[in-house]
DNA sequence: GTCTATAGTCTGATAGAC
DNA sequence: GTCTATCAGACTATAGAC
C-alpha cells in the first residue's frame, strides 16, 4: 500500500471504529452500554462536545438511567480513563514478566505492548490521552499515578540498559518522550485499513526504539 | 535536571503558557485579543469546553464584538487552525531552502524546524493537533490540504534518501508516522521549566530521526 | 466597533411514579 | 432500574441603540 493511500485526509482525530472495552463489560446491561457509547462519542467529539443526551441516546437509555449508574457525566469519563490507564499498565507490566531480563529485549517488549494495546483499544487510548484535561484535578490524581507507573517501567528499562553499557542515552527525558510519542500516536492513526497489521507496526516501532538508544539493527 | 522532576504530573494537556501568535496580530485591537484568548482557552479546555463568554471575558470584549469579527465560534477556531498549520508549513519549507540538498541534512532540518515551531507556539500546535475534529468537514478542507503539504515535505526527503541509498526505510508510512509523532508531541510536554532548550531538543530529536532511517551517529 | 438586552435552544442534573 | 416530565442555568447567536 502506498503512503498517500493510507494517510488520513479527514478531520477526524481517530481513524479506528473499534469501541471494545478491555474489561468484562456486559453490553446487555445499561452500565456497559453507557460506557461504550460514551467512549465512542468522547473519542469522536471530545468530552466537552458530547452531551448527556448524546450518550444516553446512543446507549438506548434515558438520562435518569445514566445518573443511576454514575454520579455525573464527569464520572463516566473518569471510569473510562481509569480502565484505559490500568489496562495499558497491566499489559506493559505483563510484557516485562514474559521476557528475559536483557535490556534490549525488555525495551522492545514494552514498545510492542504499547503498540498492541493502542491498536486493540484505539478509542480508549485516544480518550485517555486527549481528554484527561477535562477531569477535575481531584478525580485525575489516581489516574495520573497509574500513568506515572507506566512511564516508570520504560524509565527503569532505559536506565538499566545504560548501566549495562548496552544503551547510549544522552538525555533520559528526551529519550522517554520520543519513544512514548511514537507509541502514543498509534491510537490516532491506526485503522484496519492502514495496510499494516499491529504485529508489523509493533515490530517496526520496536526497532525504531532500539535504534534511538543506539543499538544496531538486529541481524535478519 | 532529573527525569522525574520534569515529568508532567498535572492533568493539564499542555505545560507551556506561551500564547503568542506567529502572525502580526495587534493585541490592542479586539480581533487580536479574541484570537489570543480563544487560543489559550481552546488549548486548555478544548473547543467544546470553552464558551463564547469565556473567550470574550478573557479578551475583555462583549460577545457582540466577537460576532462583529467572526461569523461564529467555529470560525474563530478555523482561523487559529489556519494560522497554526500555515505557520508550520512555512517554517518547514523555509528550513529546506536554507540547507544543502543532502538527505540527512534535510531530514535533520525538517525535524529541527518542527521542534522549534512547537516550542515557540505550543498552544497553537496543541490546538492544531487536538481540536481539528471540532471543525465541520467543509471548513477543515483547506486546513487539511496544508497539513498534507507539510507531510509531503518529509515524505519527499525520506524518498530521496532511500533513492540515494543513504536511508534504510523498510516502511515509508511507519517511518513518517514515527518521526512526525516525536515532533508533534513536543507541543504537549515542552515548557520553559523542562530543563532543555528548544535547541537541545531539536538536536536530540534530529539525531533520533537520523537513527530511525538507519544513519550512524554523527561524529562528535 | 462596541455596547445592553434578550431570543430561543440546549445543558447537566433531579423529582417522583412504577 | 427505568421511565416521563421538568428545573434552573448556560449556551450560541442576534436585535437595535450609539
């Protein structure tokens, strides 16, 4: 597939249409339908651009039903952000448990898990990244803590690689920001029609991360 | 400066407070004050989270005055998006004109210009990247065309580097997405207190881009 | 160009029946 | 848990004076 054919020429900020939620959410029940509807609309239109009636209309319930499950519209967002951040952290940590303690292998595992998570749950990732600001400071505290934990996983791997003399990292913060950015943006442009499988993207971006920390390309 | 000390632990989606606009905007006139006020608020709260009263209150004018200068709130956003996208394109193209036609030099020049533009006008970049979806499809057409032009500058440099045998690019789209992502995200985390100058960030990220396309580190 | 005042609609959230 | 009906306030945008 050519480059231009798969470039996003719409003004939508997310390409994918996948609305699935990672946790066991019963779509036959009102709570689950509300969460999925809100996820879709927040990803598409933003929190401020989505009304309670929009959410309830899409979920097929009345506003009263939403308020029976969530104290406010803001709490619906908070729940989505919690699910999104915790799912990513769970996957990143799990990826590290699955592999040997070699820094290169661990770096690649983190990047691959990041990519796979964002390809599988793009809307959740977009909302997590683009709508956190809509939450009050108090309600965002616990979510920010999870984000910090996820970031620390990458920092730890980078620092270990430097200690071993395996990585060349001149600036830890900038290296962290660059590698995170590559993975984060996947959620915004990935779609089933982009011509690449999540596996291919994960492979490629893991190699990019390795090259950023000064590793030579893998043979083969 | 340590990594943790400069990591953003607030839920704000932009760290910087710089609201300057690149074009000659007269802040003594209502139109300019409205644009700057809207830029600040859209960056902070999003388009949907900002009311006309918010904008006018911050600009020190009445809503009627805003409607004398712009047909609607949406047109204020459209003007900011136009300014932001055109300024970035202007800088990217200008960066290419300033350097010799060597692919490595041109790739580094593009990344450096991207970084500098986002450090200088972070709010404009955040709004351009995060609020385009709030625009109607019709009004976003011309803006998307400018974005496509900017992207094409990078694609052309990458393709030239591959033709010369200087770059190793296995997947053009993924390389484009990765290098763009690194620069784009700068607008969200850069602040004067991050402990790095725009020059340092530009140097580092230009080197990352070079390593992504398979170039060896510059000597020295 | 800027103001006061307001139209008409939509907003988040709630009362109370079942 | 879900409904109908509705509150009080905020919303975008406009009318008309100066």
